[in-house]
């Protein structure tokens, strides 16, 4: 009897070989071949399995792969599902008992598998060979290291650390052999618990019931469906111990993993990384995977099983030991390295991070450590100035001598020579022999930082782009330089830190070259972090995708911090006067004062032009003013551990209640109570919006302070809605006030479980509170959501209508730039926009099955728009499934039998673009665009250089059948025929000049299209930050950002309240503004004049910046001068004199005070 077993869990194969050998010895003629299901995703495997299916009489199916199941049903006489998940492909004789089959298979043992084969043999041959019924084991239980089932957990030595090991069942417990290797490195007690899918918490609860509390949990489970993360999270909270991930690959073999720049494939990524992250499981260290054990004549082929990866097991052991040390060592004896960033390098930029006052936060953290019993010396009273005076700066401009610690060339060389040869070769190829040239003092490597008792406060080294900008043009990947390697080696092995703490979003360690996820010992993030627990203070909202990169590539436990409180931008100076004129105009019209109204109309339009508001009538001016006034802006920076005031909470709740969510917008409900349409009010920019917002604020204030509110003035049918919404607001307010960032940090340093929460936009998703928690991932299979598809449809319609108005025709090709961050926050809207442009609808049959259907042209009502997609490295790592989805959609549309004038994809897929990839990004394992170092150093000569850097860095193709192939010429062909460049702005936290990624990626794409095509494309943003979707051109988006933030006295004042750190944040935005102009050409000349007036010619602002951060003031002056020299604006003689005077005066001040 010829059986083919399609096997999902390779661990069964060893036991099956033993059983089959026994049965053949008993005379049973069973011919069993195994097809290992993990192979099916590899190229050419469909033909291989089809041949095996045709050659068999019965297919035994243990996996639920639809393609394999349908092949088996079509080409085999019988298909026996071994699990309920494969039951839909069943093709069995009537006398076969599937429940019995499932029970055999789901309770794997030598006896059960033997009796299963006998039962199947009897069923298909009519034999009567004796067999036993299935022996079913409990869903949850314990085993010892010899795989004997135990009635209860046993702990022999209560003095030693205790590790609870979680195993998945049904399995043959192949991970236990790897656990035995872990024990060689970790001296501890081990309790091994097992459970079936979704019941892992129950196993740990049995420990708690027995009074056994482990010091650490080691999770070997396979997180398939069903999954109950809430139950696991609740149990982990009770245990309050870190849960580490021992990752055994069940969907790929070790050989493929070693060769892969990706590391894990999507199946292992999904079930072994993403789903555990949702539970708060950390540190996905790959320790084993599928491998060839030997040739098996019994099974007609190679016998595969789970094999360990020796150096990865050692890495896991080392990390376990460090966590156990944090758990059991007294705080006074713990040594902690606190790392802040000085990138770009220089004196003006110590402690750069996303909306975090790093300097003040470090002071707060040091005090919290001291209060918790850590041996911490007091930092200098003026920390920044003492760091700079002491030479603690990366590649300083003014400091005469580098300060900090030293690592001798001899010590470093000994360490460097211990690294793998391939690693050493990469470093030497880019940076030369040790010690290199970055941060070297004589023959020693400089470790910038100060020692404060048992705490080291250091500056993460730069990546080297600024020290050698030429590498931007020719280095495909840039390994860390010698000083970078030396820095983390010194922390680990000289300072002997128990843990490292990275402060702020974000550093660069996690973006150094290596596999994308599932690192090897030759990946730089793994080399750098080594065995150190990495406690990483991270912005709860800024970059959700990059947060996951930190977790996966630097084994970080994230501790979220809040964003600054939001406020409205409001109006000021001329904009405030303009609003008053509009009010006078409305009053004149009300009282039918025609002549005065006309005079005011002309004056309003004239003042609007002076204030750079483009409008043809007063209503348009009023609408734009209302948008500016209601725009939300962050108020300064956040200090880690600081609590929101009552007024901050009231304001925040007022802002979130603008939007419909699980409860309707309170603003909308109150508008309805007045008999008004809220959407119409927004469209007109009606002044009643202010009244409604103030009413909402007062209702929230009363309800939070008194616990009740008088709703008698509202209609009966409105009251219940208002009360429901206020109850929702109260619960959100309680979550905000429950934030405990310091407590979360200290608990992690004690080896505790870091409670888990989402990373998202706080206005749109209040579930980000409380902060002080670890940040979790998301299920990428749910993207794009139904809501994302709907909103994307609106955005695409608006975009195409706008282009049609401006150009009289549809665009033929749209370039869309995608980050992981906006994809996560919008649940997939960028991808949904691509589908709508192509005219494709998505049908989700299940999480694993997504069908694409072309919308008929007569229903679409327009041509299908061609696309080229550029992605960040983080998107590549987070969303391999969406890369495949986009690729499938483009291929589907390209193959339609439609006229080319209605299908631009078909029209363009000729010549070099025939069958060409559509998606491009950085090379595998790389992340940076690196236009920023050129802008920041000012070393670029022309805008064309920036375009070339863009195509050099982004010329790597991705799709279903390609991953990171260098195809720069194909990208250029796509860009040559591109009409529109577009991107989504979805967050209130960042305007276009707030971060460098916008000008590097979006701006770089614009400049590349401009360069290769010879014409500037239309540049659009989809703005989803308001209550309605809006599509605006890049120039307007920059203008709004300037008016509401960089030129807004409210924003400036709140920033400067943070002294050095606030001035740093202001100065870096001058880099970004220059970058936007260099790449997009859309920074209008008036902006430079106003920036000069606001920051240099306004004496109060200039002196405030000079007092707290003279290096920042000098930097501002230098960037304004550079913009002038590059021809971006023509300053007046007075403006030019002020710029030059400020630069020279601050340089003299700096040199005089800091010894330049």
C-alpha cells in the first residue's frame, strides 16, 4: 500500500521511521514516503509534490495548505486529513473514522503512530491486524527531560534560579534536545510544561497554583491558531518575569536560513515572532531549525528533523544568564549602561530623539535608579556643557581633545580577531585595519561617555556617513566602523554592564547590516548587543515598524513614553488680524453694508496673499484659516516619567472626541443637537466649530472633575449619546493617568515582565495608554482592513480628480512611497490606494487566503493607473505578504484583455518593463536612504547627485519571486514615465519638516523622477489627520507645516522651554527644510525670509537659543546661509548681514567658552 504523508512538523519523522521499521518487521507491506510541507513555498516544488501524489494511493495530509490539498483531491484516490484543519480536503472511504485518526495524530507517541498506521492499513486493505485505540494525553501538563509525562511539576533545588520552559503540543518535543544544550550554559532548575494551541497560559497557571514562581520563562511554543493572547498576558502579569523566545524554525531549514538575507520566512515570522510579540514575549533568538539527519531507506528519502544551531544556543544561554542576574542580583550591585544619541555628530546635537527631552529624561532616570537603590553618582549640574567641555562628543567641531574612556588598540584587536572572518573582512573592506580613523586618539579608540558610579552614560557612535560622506555614493551596505564595535565591546566586556538602556527613538544599532529577522552570529546587531538585555525607551507613536525592528534585531524590551501634550496651532500676528477682518466682513454682509463688505473683501484677499494663503474668495481664505487654527501640534517635548496635567488630559480627550470611533464624535453629536451637519461645518470652516469644541472641552472637564454633568439642555434623544461618549472619555482619561514610565523601566531592569500595548497614533488610538509598557506587533494578514480600503478609495478619487483638474487628463503612472509606520497606523491604506489605482478589489476568504478581482472598466469609469512602489527597509521586513499582494495585483491587471488607453499598466509593460518588478527598496538587510548625511554635512554639489543617490540606494526589486535583486535600470525606466509622486501623512506628531525621512524618501523620489524624466512630477500628499481625507500638493503641505509649527510663536516657545534639547529640535528642522527644498523644490522663498526674521532677527528668540544651545544657533545661521548660496532665496542686505553676524558671534562665543 503506497502512502504519501504530507508532513508539517518534521519532528514526527524520526518516530515514524522507527514505527515503520517495526511494522515491516512484522510483515506489513506499507510503503510510506514523506513530503515535508515546509518545502512547498520553494521554487519548483509544485511539480515535485504532484509527481509524488500521482505515484501514491493514499495521501495523508497533516497541513492545511490549500494548494497542496486541492492537488491531493484532484490527483489522488484518497486523501486522509490527519488534523481538523485539513478536513475540507477529505476524500476517504465511508468506514474510516476521522475522529480516531485525529486523536492518534494529535497525541503523538511511538505507540499512537504505530496504531494509526495499522488502522489505516486495515481500512484500505481490509486486513484485521490488531491495534490499540488512541491514547489521549491531557491538553496541559508537564514532562521531564526524558519526555516522561508528570502528574505535577518538580523543583529539586529551591535556591537555584528556576526556568519554566513552555513547549507546544501536539509535538514530539524535539526542542527538549536543544534545551539540554542550553543547560550546558545556564545553571538552573527547569520545569518543562506543555500545552496545546492557545492554552499555554494554563500550563503556567498550574505552576502558580502549586506555589512555583519561575525567575524566567523560556517559550519554545509554536503560536498557531487558535490563540488567546489576553489569557497569556494576564498570566505573565501575575508571574512578572521576562518571557524569552527560543525560536526553532518549523517552516524552513537551517541551510536556507543561513543563506537567506531575510532570515525567517513569512510563516516562521508570523507564528514564531509576530504572534508571541503580541503576548509580550521578547528576544526571538533562532536556536534551531529543520535539517537533514540521514538517509532513510525506510521512508524512501532523506530523514529530516530539528537540529540545533550551536552558536545560537550559546547566545540564548548567555542572554538567559544576564536576565537571571538582573532578576536575582541586588540593585546596588547592578551595572547599567545608558546610551543616548549624538547623530548627526557634533556639539549641537547631544541627545537627539523623537519628541523626547533626552537630557532632562536622563536626569530623571538617574534619580529613579538612585532612589531604587542603584549605586549612582550625581551627574554634573549642567550635564550638556560638562559633557562638551569634557570632550564627550562624536566627531566634534570645536572641542580640542576627545574625552571619555579608552580602549587600547591591543585590547580591541584581541576582541576584533575573535569575530567571524566574514565579519572582519566586511569591516576592513570599508574602514581599513584597526583602529580605523573614526574617534581615534593616538593608538586608542575613544569610548565617549562618563562613569557615574555603577552607571555609564555614553554616546552611541555615529555610523560613519558623516565622517566619510563619499560612502553614500558607493557603499551598498556599511558595516559598523571599529569605534562602533569597540564601544559596545567596552560596555559588555570592560565596564561589564548587566544591561544596556537606549534612550529615545531611535538609535542605529538595530539598523546595522545583517538578516532582517532571525539573526545569525554574523549579523552586526547580534554581535553588538551580545548577551546584554536591551531596555529601550521608545516613542509610543513615532515609528511602529521601527519599534519592531528594535525588538527583533537588537532583542529590545521597549518601554514606551508618551508624546508631548497636543494643542491647537491657533492663529497669531497677521493670521489673527486676517480672521478679525473676516469677522468684520461677515458682519458687514449681515447688516447689508455692501460698500464696506466689498472694501473688506479686497483687503482680505490682499492680506491673504501677503500671508501666503492662496484663495480666490473670502470663503476659501476662511476655510484655510480654520484648518490652520484647528491643526493639532505637539507642545514642546516629553520628559520621560512626567505625568499629564488635568488640563492636558481634558485637551487630549477633547481632540480625540473630534473623530468617530467605537463611539461617535461628540463634536458631531453636539452639532446635531443644534440642527447642524458637522461635515458641512468642516467643509465651510464655520466659526461655530470653535463654539462646539469649547462646549466639548467644558463637558469633559465637568464630567472628569465631578463625575456627572447636567445634560438637561440637550434634546432627549441626544443625552444618552453624550453620556456614552463621556463615559468612554473618562475611561481613556483613566488610562492616561495610569501611565507609569519609571515603574515600567525599573521593573524591566529587575527582570520583570514588561506589560504590553500597541504602538500607534495617540489621537486615533487611545489604547496606546498607559505608557511605560512594551510595544507589540500587529497581524499583517489583516492589512489592508475594510476601513482602509474605503478611505483609500476616497483618497484615490480625490487625487485623480485633482490631477484631472490641473492637467486635463488622468495620470498614467503614479509613484507611491510607503513606510511601515503609516501602513501600520492606517491598517494598510497605502496598499489599499495602490489597489484602487489599479482598479482591483480585495476579497479576504481567510487570513491566509486573499483573492484579487479586477473591477470591470465600465464600473471603474476611468483607466487603470500604473504604479511604481518604493518601500522602506522596515516595510520590507514587516510586510512580505503585502509585497506579494501588490505584485500579484499588478500582474493580474497587466494580463487583462483590455485596450491600452484604459489600462496603463498594460500600455507600459513593454521593452525593459515587460514582466518587470514594480516594487523597489534598499538592499536586503539595509535600511537607510543616506541622503540625510549629504544634506547635514553640505557636501553635495547638485540636486542631480541626490537623485543618483536615491536610485543607487533604492534600486533593489521586490516581489513574489524576487527579493532584493539589483535592478536599478528598471527602477529608472519606471520613474522616467511617472506623472505623480504621492504619500500618506497620517500622524499629528510629524509635519514634513519634522523628520528627515520625508525628504529622503518622498523628496528623493520626487528628485529622481525629475532627474530621469526631465520634468517635475505632480507632488501630492494624502492627509488623513483631519476628520476628512484631503489631498494636497507638496507646496501647500510644507506651507501649512511652516505656519503652524516652525514660524508659530506658540510652537517655538514650547520648544525653547526645554532649553538645549528644544533648540536642538529646532535646529535639525533647518536641515530638513533644506532637504525638502533640495529634493522637491517646493519650499517657497518667503519661508526663508520668515525663518530668518523669526529666529535671527527676533532678538528675544535669538538670545534664548544662544543661551541654551549656541551650537544650534550657529547651525541655524549656517543652514540659512547655505540655502542662500545654493540659490534657494535672495536675502536682503540686512538679512545677510544678520546671518553672517550671528554665525561669527556664536563661533567666537563657543571658542571662547569651550576652548576651540
